[in-house]
């Protein structure tokens, strides 16, 4: 995956108008490297992409394609594909999602995958709402039994953190077990079956199995939820009284500040100063402030979640 990403970044960079031709050799950047690295198809930097990636990638199977193929297969076998009724529809959706390779669920930028991803995020948030209090209650009981009742009153924040860490432990343990079970027999690890060369052959048109597609979806939904939770913990949105904004405008007009842009700038200064020193964004309708519960490592955690989500989405898009 790192080689494919580097190869793609270099190709896209050389495709940039005006800039690319000035920094890249006329015969391409691969002409600077030995054949061992760029000879197709086993060279680690041999796979060539341009900024239009889907010129090389086969189109993913849509649900419409799946139903069409099912009808053709049924006709060829002398049967009829029964797509009527709720039960038949649910059966088709199940087979499409869990028994069909290279569907649109395998690329997180597809509308269907984004809808499923949104549903998974909502499910994860519901599960957190149910289990986090239970895990925190477990921590409260353990702390009370080992340190006494006074410790519970003085360490409420630690108890909440304990619940969060137990939740994360359960999630990462479950995902790790699934990953070991799913990936353990893949040909990538077996040298007699080609080993890591299987990562390069036929790329980017490897079949994306349902297990891999759902692995991407679940991992992405967990990280999207973590990003949303971090924002909820760090920011506070408050409504602004529009009458106060209007009154401030009228006041400045009486004070002979007649320039419209100047009046609005002065109003913004007045409203922000009158609100809170921690105001990040102010508008006539709402303002965003730092929350009292903001993490001390907010910048690091925000960068971590953004980079992680970008890696997951790019890996899905470029089929690493």
C-alpha cells in the first residue's frame, strides 16, 4: 500500500498542468529508477495511475447490476427470479451485501456506501449510549470496593474515562479477532502462492470480498464517530439573540458609524467581548466556543482522527 500510494502521488503530481512538466523528466519519473522497481507488473512502483484513477479500475457492482445478473442467471437455469415482496427484497439485499464481491459497498465514496456508513455511525452511537454508563458503573463499583466511598466522589472523571477505555478495549479486541480470522489464510502471507506479489498483480482490479468491504465500513464508522465525539467534547454551540445584534447595529448608527462593513465589524467585536474570551466563531445566529471539557491534547487527537479517516477513505478509493 505505501508503494502504491507513493506511485499514485508522483503520477498525479506529474499530471498537474504547468507544474508537473517542469519538475518531472520528459520520459516520466520512472526513467530515473532501475527496472527492478518499475518493471510491470512486479515492480513496486510499476503501477501507473493518472489523476483519473477510474480509467484503470473496473466499475463496482451496483445493486441494479446484481438484480439484472440474478434475473439472467435464473433465466439461464430455467427458473424465475422472485423479486416481489418484502422477504424477497431483503434476501436480495442480504446476498448483495454479504455474498457478492466488488460491490459499491467496497468503496466508501459511493452514495450507497456512505448511506450504510451513516447508519453504522448511528448504531455505534446508540451502542455507546447504552454501554458506556454500564462500563462506568463497573469502574465505580471496582473503585468503591478497593478505595472506599470517598474515592468515588473525588474521581468521577476517572470513572467516566474508565468506561470509555473499556469500550475501546472491547471494540479493538473484537476487530482484531475478526481481522486475524479473516486475513490469516490469504495468499499474501504464503510464499508458495506468490506471497506479496499478489498485492500488485491485477491491481486495482482485485476482487473486494464482502468481508473486506464491511471491515472498511466498520472501521471507518468507528473513527467517524470518534471524530464526532471529540468535537462534541471540545466545542459548545450557543444561540445568539438576534435582537441584541440589531440593537448593537442601531447603537453604532447613532454613534455615526455609518459604513456598513465597519458597523458589522464593530458589532462582532462587541458581541464576542460580551460573550466569552473562548469564542472561536461568532455569527448573528450562533457562536461556537471552547467547551469546559475540552481535552488538553485536542490538537493532537483531532489531527490523529482526521489523518486516520483520510487513510481509510483513500485506501478504499485506491483499493490498497
